[in-house]
C-alpha cells in the first residue's frame, strides 16, 4: 500500500491533517460508525460540520456507507477497516460521493449508488445503480425514502436496523421515527449527519 492509496480525492490534504480526532462508535454487533468534520463545511450552509460514515458486516460482506476518509494519522479507523476490508462501497445520497473513489481503489471493492449525481460531484468509479427493492451484498435492502429519491435508506437484516444518509437528523424528521407503522423503535438517534434506526420487532 502506498501513500497514494490513502490520499483524499477531494479537498485539501492539509485541512484533512488539521481535522479534530475522529470519533468511533459501536452501534450494534457488526455495525459501527466514525464521525469527523467535513473538510468542505462552512458556516451558514444549513448542515452541521460533523458527519458520520457507517460500516456494516452482514453475511460475510463488509460495506461502508457514504465513506469520508479520515486523516492518514487517524490510525484507529484505518486499522479497523484494514482488519476487515470493505467488499462494497455504497453512496446513499447524490451529494454524499465524498471519498467513494478512494475506498474503491484502496479496497478493490464493488461500488453502488444513485443513478444521478450533482454536476460537479460525480465519482470516477462507475457505480452499480441502487433502486428501491434492490438487494445489495450482505442482504442489505434498498428502500424508498418517500421524498423523491433524495436518498436511499438501507435495511440491515443482520442488525435489524435502518440506515439513512441524513434524512432523520432534521428536527421534524426525528419525530417520524416513533410513528413508523410496523416497527417499534428501540432507539432513534442521529449519529452526526446520518441516522440509524433500530427495531425491536
């Protein structure tokens, strides 16, 4: 592995190296996140500077969702990922391309994502399309978010959890969790700009 393998695709490397320490949280067996400051965040953009990336292990597969590369000196995150290398990368939302290309290169993983992207934020990697109802590696199921495909939440069967890009971090959206029919929530809380909703049923 060379330094080229871990160089961020976008932003300035110097800013990455000045980032605050990355926070790691274990959510459930086989499900963890890392939280860090987005290098392109500026005040007044309407979203918080701290964003979250998700790693899930399911049925022999390891998937990272909306990954953003931490600084090269954030060894704990890289060691975790390297010890169980991702087999697939998934972009849940058109503006969450982030470092998908870097992770595809580093881990030689398959890549999945939406059909459309923003004009100036298109991955170099050709992603396999994710549509509602699709089953991804590990048995993850893509769902319809009810908001015109602004993002594609995933059902994680092993963890009995829903993962959203950031739909549930809005105050109004958070109140939806307890009203979802057929699912009793064990917990519904945002982890940075992503949300994980776990079911007890």
